[in-house]
């Protein structure tokens, strides 16, 4: 089972030969781009990453990529509306290195979270979502406060089902529902407070990538090391990485664990 970048490019060019679309290939970066001719909005794919998945999973990796591109292009070509879709607005957590403007140059609506993470807002459109920008908010005459309140209300309405593993006398809870908002559940303070109330030791949380929230009931020093290793592993494997740095949750606030460790050493 072997395929080259040229072969993959040819497959994608055939799939997206629609007259309203145009494709391009950058040899030096090994990237393939599909975009709408009118708006120039589109999606860029690094072919080497796709080939790595193809060699592991076969044709299903190509099928998933094509479907993802189709959904993304469709979403870009639709005029989104918020009114009437209030229950489909959610917060999403991203790294602070994530762009704060859309590719069209419009400011994305964001809110500060931690030194490592930032809150964005998304309109759920089924199998994908669209990040909400200033232009959309103004067209709907929504305020940023209303958007934030609606998004937080909706994240609290999601189920928080988890799997638990006990390692070296520490409990690790994994939320990975694959609904696109697993990491966003870190914003559900009522849920974190419930977990804190039921914890035996210190409560720590991590959002290594978009599709997982790790909550740890740390009951000994080894627990911190295990959590750090878990977070780094998930961060390296995630489709949309966020941060490899876990946080201690205390007094409804998040503080990076390494900062606390420094404080302890200084005492």
C-alpha cells in the first residue's frame, strides 16, 4: 500500500474539478489547496500528513479527507445566521498561538482564558462548525457578552460522560465524546466544582487537544508526573493540539502546574 504526493494530488484534483472551484499545489511546501473562485476562501492540506495516515489506515483516510474538505467548503460558501440557532453556539478552546483573524482578515471573537489558552466561539453546523467573527456578530446585532453567555449556557447543557483509570493511587478521568467540544468542557465551572468536591486530593485538568478533557484527582507526587506524561502524549497525537501544560484547579481558577512547582521549590 504505497502512494506518492503526486498521486494524491491527482486524486484530489479530480475530486474537486467543479467549475466553481480551483486547486493549486505548492511543491516546496508539499501543500494542496482547494478554494472557491469567487471568494478565494478555501482549505490548504499538507499532503505528507495525509500520506502518513493513508499508509496507516488505507483508503478510509482519503475518504475522510475528501469529506472534511467538502464540508469545510460548503460551510465557507453558506451565509451563516445566529438568530434561531442560539442553541448551536458553543465556546471552543484554542492555543494562544491560534490566529485571531479569519483568512478574510476579519477579527474573530475571542475571550482571554489562561496564558496558554484562549476562548473562541463557534456556530455548530452539524458535522463541523464555523468560528464566529466580528462581521457575523454585527450582522446579527449580537453583543459579545450575549454570545459568551449563550455559549457557556450551551456547554453546560452537554453531557459529561467519562472513563476513569486509577494509576499509582491517582484517579484520571477522560472525557472524549468526539462532539468537537470535549476541551470546551473545561469552561463548565459547575462540573469542575463537582469534581473538586468529590476529589480526594488536588484537582488538575488538561486540554492537550480539542477532542479530550483530562481531569486528575492527584493524591501523591507521582500523579503530577503521570499527568504531565499523559498530557504530552495526547498533545502530540491530537488533530487540533491546544497545550501540553496541565493546570491545577483551585478557587475556580486554573494555574499551570509548573508555576506551582516553582513556588514550592522556592519556599
